[in-house]
């Protein structure tokens, strides 16, 4: 065996020996009772292709049931007729420390969702902030440790990055997406560790997985510097929304078609949980798109 292979094998064994800790999470979801594709606002949406609402509901229910079986808490927001994309609750806001920063969608087709999400946050006791800037919630804002990674290029604007930093008083790192298939940040980055810090029960540094080719060169350099141990996912796995996943620190829910990413997660000591949301992918969404994290003051 050559020395390089030996070193790589040793590293993989060391990673797989790491004990990952599951953390109970609280999520917001929405049943896709009105799901269909009747307009085009991303490259995945083709209204000419038929959609099966019943199948979408079955797949969504499997995701919901899996969260419950894993011990997580799931809240539901009522679906609204005429708003087929409400199932993608991750776009409906961004929440940290009991503060809810609401959405302001780029496309008119989704603007009707803003009111129901903001009303839900208020009704459920969150300190709710109505945005002035265009942003699509956790679709473009990801919390990694104490840092907010913020996507731009297709949906959320740079001004929303300033605004979200002011709302939460945290460092915001702007990342520019360049491939229209990955139009939201949560399609190109997966947060693997929702909790950071040994004292909190998490790893010393929260880590991510990402698709380098989805970003411009400046953003790739930022990610490489900040997350040197990140998992680099292939375009093949990214193209099936493998990175549009949800993690509790141990269990990582991913597309069953992301075979390489599944292997990479196992090598790092995570437990991949395979959930097929192929029907909802017809609308340009996957597991993370259907999952908004509700971080209260004690999260």
C-alpha cells in the first residue's frame, strides 16, 4: 500500500470513530395539500410536467414521521389554497434566540406567503421582525455556530445580509451563488452540526458540507479558509439536492440518490437517513426546503 492511501485510510477510520451527538430540534412544516407546479421561478419547475399531489403528501408525511420518530418536535402551519410553495417552509423565515425574521420574496408568485408566516411567528410567541429587504429566510441564511452564512446571486439581496446582521447582532458572511440550479444557499450547503461547542454538547467547531462549483471563486476561498474540514460534495450528488438536507448532529436526512454524500457522511461518523422527496423536487425543493428550524431563546 502506498503512503498516501495509508494516510487517507487512517483519516477515514479516525473520522468514523468520532461519536456524533444527536440534539433535539424543533421544526416548522406545512402539508403540501395544494402542491403543484403552475409557474416557473427556478430551473426545476416545468408546468408542462404533471405533478402528483397525493404522492407529494405521502413523501412529505414520511419526512414528518421520521422527525417525530427521531424525537424532534414538529409544528405545522396551515397550507393556503393558491400558495403551492408554502410546503417549502425554510423560505418562510429565519429564527435565532426566539427572534423571527420574516420573508420578503423576490417573485410575486410567492409574496402571498409572507403574511401567513409572519402571523404564525407572532401567534406562537416569537419576537417577529418584518423585513424591508428581499430575503427568502433559511433558504439563504444558514446558522453555523455563531456565524450566519448568507447567500445571494439569485434570490436574497445583499441588503438583506446587512439587515439580518442588524436583527441578530451576529457576523454575516456573504456567499455568492453562480449556478441557477442552486438558487438558494441551502441547496449548496448543508450544516452538519446544529450545535457548536463542547460545553453545549456539540463539536468544538460546527462543520458543513458544500458543493464548491456552486459558488464564485471568492466565496470558494472563504469557505475553504473557514471550513477546512468540510465535506466537498460532487456535482452529481448536488444535482439531486443531496445537500438540501437536515441534521441533528448525528442523523442527517438526505436524498437516497446522493450515494457519494451518503458514503462521505458515514466516513465522518454521521448516520445518513434516506428520505425520497422526488415529487417535491419538481417544485425545486427537498428535505431542507420543507424544514424551517424554530430556534427559541434556549435553543
